[in-house]
C-alpha cells in the first residue's frame, strides 16, 4: 500500500506556534524532507523528534522528486517542511505536491503557520479579498510586473528582503502613487515584531532612516475601483435607455 505525503507548516518565529498535530505527524513519519536540514534539526530537537532527515530544496528538487515519489509508492509516509511557514508558499513544495497528486498519492497539507495571513490581518487594510504575489522578480521583468498590478483593486501581499525593501517601496511609489496605503510587517511572531503603517511615501521615508532587518511582509492597498458613468444613447430622433460605461 502506498504511503502519504504530509506537507507540514513550521513556525515563522516563535517555536510555540507549532501545532500538536504537526508534531505528531513528524514523529510518525518515516522520512522528513527539509529545505535546510540544519535549520529543521533545531525544531526537531526542540520537540524530541528523531526521524531520518533528507535535504529537499529548490536546487535539488527536480533531481529528487521522482525518487521521493517512488519511496512513497513503496509505502513510506513522508513529511515535507520548509525553514519557516508552509511549504509551497514561496518555498519548495509545489513540484513534489503536483507530482504526487498526478500519481494518485494522497497529499495532506496541515493548517498552520504562514507569514502572509498575520501580516494582512494586522495591516488594517481590507482583507476580505487579496492577491498574494510572493517575491517580486529581482531584475528581469520587475517593472513590467509592477505595471501589471497598477489596476489591481484587491489588497496585495508581497514578501521582500530587508536589503531591497526601500528600493521596492520607491518603485511602488512610481507605479501606485505616493499616497497608496501600505503596511510593512517585520519579524512576525518573533520578539521584535513590528508593523509600520502609512502611505508608501511615509513608510519609505521611515525605512530610509531606520535600516530594516529580519523577515519582511509588505501589504499594499489595492487601486480604487473604476466607477461606472451613466451615459444616454440616442437613436434616430429618440432617446433610448441609459447604459453604463466606465471611465477610461
């Protein structure tokens, strides 16, 4: 009988954010795949988990995914973890999940830690609808991508490096305007968690004076929806019904 693939979220900051079920799944797994075995070893030691650990990251996943699939088909229950948060969300995991799903292997993703949800809920910006964009392209395609988001009306969530944060805020000012509201969440669930809220211009100015450090989640308000404008159309000498057209 084939085994299962368990995708297990791990804390983004405080180790106590680990769920009871996540600990149990890792203790019962036959093999744990880790983005960085050194980082995951700290977590496993903390929870007294002693299971075989194998490296699985973006640089080797294309070479190892078929082997992992065969081991699961052979009966092993495999758990996948990343350094922090939920695997597959801006971390390795998608390729293995897709491969197993296409093979008919049961894939179970546990609910748990992720950085983007606390960041958007704490931002004070609308979170009933949002677009998760992950990391922006570092070089090629960056400006084109930002241009494509200029009309996005949903709140947008980005991951960013502290070393690129100010540059990113400045580029967003160019594309979204200086008065667009935003929130920068830093070090979520850690001792020095911080949320800086304001306009893009205000927040960029703050971080020019205060060097950002740690893991960053940037939340940006969406564009104002285009309001429909009613116009009247006329037929041959007669007024017809009103129709709605949008501002251009």
